């Protein structure tokens, strides 16, 4: 993993785009974050005419050994069942991707039982991670393989002419992994960052918190070792997503980050290289407990607040529509001179 390949975005294109915004028939800055989206895309793509016509969401699916500790309201086999739903076009992300004209890829990063399904991309780093209360979730080799796979998915997207990518996740038990990652990375009490996941009751949440606390105490991974945090508590899909965001920065392609799970992967990537932040757009703030606190720690502001907590890349897909609208405004609005509109004289 050669992080030295990551370069800062080109501020010249950012400033050029901002000058154009300031010359369009509107008060300066009145389109708010839509202006920043276009300016940053211009700087990422090194273009005065940024483009997002071709978009892709890549959903990574994997199972988690920690499910054995009762941290999820759903059994492990739901991961496989949901992936079949993706492949039949039934899941929310499938419907959104079709509606919004977004390419969709579904990847088996490590489902417990191998699936032989058309259109499923088989990566299979392993048959689910280990129970992180008993063992580190992954080996160093598995972490490395997952990250490099994510980087490769970003490279392929760029080679295919994709202008904007997003990752999605599917994996029963992965909110427990994400909570453990956040707790260690940001030195936060498990109670503050651990929510109900996919439908736990109050007793279930308490059990989940206690499992995470026991694991954190057992392994005592320092906060300044992000890859060790990922290895001990993460999942194959989270490691692949980490690689996807690293690859986006290497390939100079904008990446929209989905909710609670994907943001955990982004947080690991940002610890490895803060420059990656310039290539990431955080799509939405999940309704999962602790999400707002995570964004405070990361010092970022998500584009949407819809109280969603589904995963799958759904929030990122919805946020992608903003990019189309922002570019349409940028390209199609006339300047003051073209529209014969007087400027603000003050």
C-alpha cells in the first residue's frame, strides 16, 4: 500500500470554479454546499468542467464472528439472504441505483457460506471474520488482502470511466465492529458510540456494549495504530471499504461515504493518510447512536440528515443526486453579463 501516491487536490481548479460560481446570477455563496461540491470535484478531477455522469456503488458483504456473542437481533444467515435480494434487484440500494442511474456492484468479501450466484463478484477473503471477543477478527494477511482489493475496485472504476464512486455494506454484526473501531480510534466509551443496530431491544444493546467493552479491555489496542484496530475489530467489508477510499484518493476520483459502517472505514483511512479527506464526501448522518459524535471527531459535516440507518450504500446513493444538481446549476446558469443582470454594487 503506497500512500505516497496520494496527492493533494489541485487548488487552482477549486479557485477557478469558485470564481465562476461568484459570477453567476445569484448572491455570492448563496448555493451553499452545492458550490463546494463542484469546486472540490473540479479540483479532484483537475478540470474546469467536472463531470459525474457515470456513478457506481460497490456493496461489500461479509459475515462477522462476533455475532456468536448475541450482538445482533438477526441471525448470521441474513447476510447471505440479503445478498440474494441484492442480486434479484429487491433491496433498497437496487431500487435507488436504478432510479438514480447508478451502476451497482455486489461483492462477496467474506460471507460465511460461499455463494454461487450470477453477477455476484467473488472476492472471499475468508468465510467470515473470527469472534473478536476471543481472537483478533482478521490476520494481518487478511487485512492487507482486503485493503488491496478495495484499492483495486477504485482503480477499475477509474479505468471504466466512472466519475464518482461510493461504497456500501452488508454484514450482520457489523455495527458492533464499527462501534469497537470508533471507541478505540477516538478513545470513546462504548456506551456513547454503541446503538441498537438492526433492531436490538434495550437488553440487547446492553449486552452488545458489554461484549465490546470486554473486547476492548482484552486487546487494549492503542488509538494510534489504525491497522491494528481494523485487524482486531473490523470486518472484511470494512477493510475493503478502507481500501476503496484509499484507492479513490490514489486514482483522483471523488468518493461518497455512506453511513455508520462506511464512516468507520473512512475514519481508518483518514488516520492512515489525512490527505484522503480531500477526496471524500460524507453522504449522510446515520440515525445509529453515536453518528453525530463521530462526525464531530472527524470534523466533517455530512450532506444529508434523513434519519436513515439501513446501510447498503443507500444514503450515499441519495447524496449522489446532489452532485448532478450542483453541476447542472454550475453549467447552465448564466453570468451577470450574459443575463444582463446588474451586480451588487456594495
